[in-house]
C-alpha cells in the first residue's frame, strides 16, 4: 500500500454507531479492540454494531473528543456465531429487522442466519410474522449491504479510497464490483474520483496486458478529460496520441486503433474544425456545436419591438440623466434591434451605464428581463449597480442532482425560463458547457445580451467562449473604448488601460494607486500583512473585511497559502471561547473569511429572520425564513460557528447560512488572500497585490490586468518593480483548443451566402 510505513492498522468489533451519513458513507463509531475502546472515523458505509473491521489509517487528536483513529482504508467481516449475528441484526443494520425479529431468525437458523438471508431469503417466511414479500425485501436489503461491503473490501485491498464505492454503487448497484473487475479503468472516470495511475495499477495487477484495448482507451479518455482543466474543449488527433503514448508507453499504432474504436462507439467525437483534426469528449462537442447553432439562430433573427429606437434611447437618456457616448448609444440601440448582442470594454468605459440603459429600453418594450452572472459575487455586484435582482447562472437555471449524482438544470428546451430577455454579466468567465446550458433554457424569441471584458483572464472551465464570440464576427458586438472623465481621474483605471496596451504604468504616483518596492517575497509578505491588519484600517478607515489580498501564485513566500496563515494570525488569532477546527494544514476558526472552491448543488442553505449578513448589517426582523440549495465555486463567507459536538461548521454567505460536516471542509479554503484567477468577477473596495517572482505562465499581462481591475477605490501593489514590468510586457495567452470561433465564422458565412442566393432568406 502506498506510504504503508506511515499507516497504522487496528482491528476490532463495532460496538456503537455514533453517526452515519447515508450519502457519502462517512461514519463515527466505537470499536472494541484488544487494547480497549477506540473512536474511529472515516468512510465506512452501512457500518453496524457487531461487525468486525480491520482499519488502516492514522491517529488524530480531536479538540473536543481527544484521540481518534481516522480510517483511510477499511476491511470488513460479517459477525460469526449466534450472539454476534443477533447483535448485528438487532442493531437495525438490515432494513425491516429489529431485535424481536433478529431473535426469531437466529433461533430458527442459528449461525447460518446470514447465509439464509443472502441466498435463500424466502425461507424467512417460515417465521411467524414474516410474509413472503417481507422476506424478499429483507434479502434485497441485505444483499445491497453485502454488495457494497465486498466492493469496499476490493477497493481497499487495491489502494482505492472506499469513498468511490458509494458512487460506483449508485451507478451499477449490485453489479458494481463485477463492473470494476471487468474493466478497472472505469475508476478513472471523473465521477468516481480515482486517478488514472491507481486504476492502471489495479488493472495490471488483475492481469490486463500493457497494450490491451481497455488500457489504451482509458489513457485516451483520461488525456481528454485531464486537458479540460487546461481550458481545451478538444485535443488535436496527433497531440492526443502523443500525450497518451507518453502516459502509458505503448505504440502509436495501437493507440490509433483504440481511438478509432472510441470514435466508432461514440465515446470520442472526431471532427475537422479550425484547421485541426479535433477529438472531443461527446458532451463538450455537443455543447460547442449547440452553442454555435443557437447563437447563429439568434443572430439571424430580428428582434420584434417598436420602431424609432433612436428616439426611445434619447428618452432613456433624459430619464436617467446621462449623456451616452457613441459606443453606449449604439449598444443600447442594437439591444433593441438584435436578438443577441455582445458588449465589451475595459474599466471606466461605461458598461454598467449601457446595461442600465438597455434595462430601461426593455422596460419600455414591455420585456421581462432576467439578470445573471457566473458567480455569486458578480451577481451581487450586478444587482447593486443596476438596482435589480440578479442571480448566478446556476440559480437562474435551477440546479438539481440526478439519481446518479449528475448535475441537471430544471430549465431547458422543455421548460424554458420565463424571460423575454437575459443579460449576462462577466461573460468572459463562462465556459462552453455553462453557455450551452444557458442557451438551452432560452425561449426561441428570447433576447440575450452578453457583457464582459474580453481582456480579462478566460474562464476556468474549458473554452474561450466570450473571446471566440467577439472574434468570430457572427454576433453583433460593441467595444466601448471611451474612458469617462470621472473614471479617467482614477489612476487605477488609467493604469489598467496602460497595462492592457503594453505600457508600463507609472509606479511613482499616489491617489488611489500606490506601489511599494519590496525586492524579496519575504519582505513583500511582511508589508502586506502590515497593510492589511494595521495601516489601512488605522490610517484610512478600511476594515480588513473590505480588503482583498491577491497573489498570482499559491506557493512561495508571498503566495496565497503562506499569506492566509499570516493574515489569519494577524486579524483573527485564537481566543478564549473561539472554536477552531484543524483540517489539512489550516486551522479554521470562528470569524475566518472562507471561499467555496467547488460547486455543491445539493447542500442546503437557510436565511434566518433577524440575522445579519457578513458585513454585520442586521436583517429586518419581519423577513421570513428562507431555504434553498446550492453553494458555488467562488462564493465568499464568514465562519459563524464551529460545533465539535455535531462536528459541523456553519458559514454565513451574505445572509445564507450553510452547515458543513467536518468531512466536507475540503470544499472550503481560507480567503484572506486568493489567487488572481479566483478573484474574477469580483470588485473590492481595496486590493493589495503581491507582485513577486513565480511561474512564468502566471506572470503575464492578463493576470496583472485582471488583478488591477478588481480594485474599486484603492490599489496597492507590493513587490518587485521588475515583476510588474515583466507582467506588463508579456502578453502571452494560454493557447486553448476551441472550435467555437470557427463554427460561428463558418456558420455566419453560410447564412450570408444563402441570403444572396435566389429564393434565399431575405437580408435583415
């Protein structure tokens, strides 16, 4: 077993089950061992008193409960002997069997009772009070446990975490173990969580040949899935074969044959696009082609509204007391004339004013408009700037999880959104799959307005959607370039535009932008902590809750990992009565600022009447309680309570209270400091940016530009001037394989050609 020298093994019988999570199998139990009673925690699905466990793991110290054994791997044995079997059945381990029925079963069948329940359950009907139907139900419930137990034992023996068993069983039921034995490479699928090397090692131990088709196909699928994390919606054929060859070391010809088989069965889609022989995973091919088709349909259809848009726009100007620039006026007018429109521009160019004008115009047209953004923070900011309710895209679409644990949206073609128009802000953050899901939820006559800054970093997920749409020319677009006078007085805004043009900003000024030269990461970190905890709160009245520290990197002396530890120590140190929970290498503490780092669609939240939000503002006492589900990647909250008795952490996400079990803390990370990538879509009163050496791919113009544009009132860059200069001049952008731009361009050209043919669609 990997790292076996670091593991300890203990063996015993379950005496008491303290806690069991039926969804993920996490359990807390008492184990009777030769050395006494032990508290054990870990993934032990359906653990029951009376069964024997061999646990592999390590000792930990719980702040409230003391020494516990954390099980990483579990081997389980059913009880033997009539007394052990009775104890097991009487515990309620098997559905429909309680203490009385357990005594009857054991008295009737003795130490063969469990064998009868599994293999000949109809015989249970020989016992008074058990019908034939109930006997079969008891047998079915027991076989589920046996199947899951044997699956866990198999995974444990082969160094696969038992947590994968729950997902495997959800998909294959009693046939899960047979499915894994038949093809261990299924474990490397994203939904099961085992990495490819572990699945590969298991398969080779089971006798699969190094050049077998199963191994070759799994390597190809792994490379396609892995590269989604690098932003690619497809991988070119030859690059895919080369990467797979490097991964498993088998011949290119064998891999090519396996890739052909995957294409024939539909597990991979191969298509000529953008000058590439492209290989896609099916769902991303479908998302890309669907997005292109829907956008082209919207672009080719007129928006039916009133005439005289110029006069209407002038009336909106008067109502709102503004004077539009040429670009803003064009954006508002086109929103009335087109079914789809893209608006881009840097800071201070009036995107928000344009959106307000479009909203007012749509109101005049009697349109019901929905506002949305990719993250909760971006949606909240959109709501504050427009005075209208805005939601995350996920909440707008209504998320739910299928029986197989797969995310599905409530709104799609069969149940579209009740909206005549949708305005999507921070569009550069939207990946190809989410864009396709949004388009599926639009009625055929719905309008779509895409707003964003195409010079910011692209989406974390696959695709380069907003940039592809703009560069394709298939969708009407407006680029706002005029910097308005008030914004132009901001050194933050001016510096952002200079950086975007490749001009090194003036680092000697003051106002709302300061640069502090600190030649080493250690000195930069010292200054950042001082600014965050003392100088800005005392000298400028800016509370730490309104300051966001950013860094291009996670590691090194001024990376987010080190900064979070130091910033927490400075502003939220341990205190009497302040509860803590150690998880990983961070000690979470009541009052800590934290961030959700993955989408969790089924975790519940509640709003309590009279509660306060993260800024400390009290809610209205008359506001009724609300409840809902879903916390999303990038949501920021404050830890309100840590309860060792219940082993829970409650986080306040701007008034939405979410309770996490301790084992769910991997979904959170400290957020005093965050990477620039994680800050996308947000705006902060004050930003402190660490400009320190790091990986070359992180020290580029897009990262610096995105960081600078996160600051609303104050920006302080701390670090090495040479790093700022290097980032400004390095305009490298990560190459992403995406076919959306080509599909839009080709489709748009086809529409134009058709309109010019006799009998073609009239030009609009």
